[in-house]
C-alpha cells in the first residue's frame, strides 16, 4: 500500500482524525485493521493516510459529505468509536474539510 493516497482531482472531502492513545493495545490493532478494510469497502471511499508518533493522525478521503456521514454511521464503525471513547483514546479531534486544490511531487 502506498503511504500517500492517490486521490482524484478535487473537489473531494478529507476526514482528519487526530488522537492521543491510552497505554496498551486492548484489541486496538485488530480493530484498526478491520476499520481500514471496512472503510475501503464503503461507497465514496477514495483513500487513507496515517501516521503515529506521540500524536496519531489519520486522514481518509471521500467523494462527498453523504459518504462521510454514511461512514460515521456504519454499525461496526460505531462500535469502534464507542471502544475508542471507553478505552483507546485519551483525547481526539475529528475535522472534516473540503479539498479544493492539490499538487504533488
């Protein structure tokens, strides 16, 4: 998997999830893998980029806001969100942005 998502020409949407993890795994790695696979199967999904050091940042790309809403409301994703609130994250922020321009090297 290329670490930089191949996205179409704008416009499209980016969901930026920034997080601080709690210590330990407690099933996090397995759920993270499942969420990536599930997101990839969702209508409107365009790609994803993720990095983690002290702060984790995952950016997923979507064709439109309806696809973003459908992903947030996915039943398995809702379960993962609940577990994130309960045990995996000490803090997080989700931002949704419209990508209007991009350029690459």
